[in-house]
């Protein structure tokens, strides 16, 4: 379990948790986020907004590509996950998305925020 304190410019590279028991639950405690799901090629398949009031949590199945985008100035989430933590096997990062420290990550995040910020009336 973990608390995440995130600012609007935070970027989390899309990833999956590659083991059947690794089901993640994300709960919003403050702010507004878009949880975005992708197919294996990086196409968006589903988006869910978490905010209070509104939808407060979501379950992310194992083997599901996902990320989230902060749609408020700041957000706090609480995450839980089943399984034993091993940093070598905990998550696989999407090859079709930029690394968190890559220069193009800012552009990728901006595109996601513009797409989902407008769609959901930030």
C-alpha cells in the first residue's frame, strides 16, 4: 500500500503489473485524476475520472496497461496491490510511451492532459 502525493505536472509512464495476483486498487483522497487504460499498442481503451464527490476508486486488473493524469493542481491517492513486492518484477513499462525522464515525456503528458482535461471539464 502507498500514498501518492502528486502535482499537476506529474507523469507516470504507462505500465502493467505482470502477475495474476497483482490487482491494484486506486482510491482518490484529494483532487481529480483520469485513470487511463490502453491496449497493447498504446491506444486508449477506457478512461475513468476519480474525484470527490464522484467515483472514488477503481480496480486495475493484472496485465492491464494503465497510467493516470492529474486533472487538478494536486492530488492524493491511496493504492493497494495484492502480491509480494519485488522491484524487478513489480511492473513492466510500456515501450510505446516515453520514459519518465525522457524529454518527450512532457509532450506526451501534455497531450494526455489536453485530451482528457477538455473531455471531462477539468
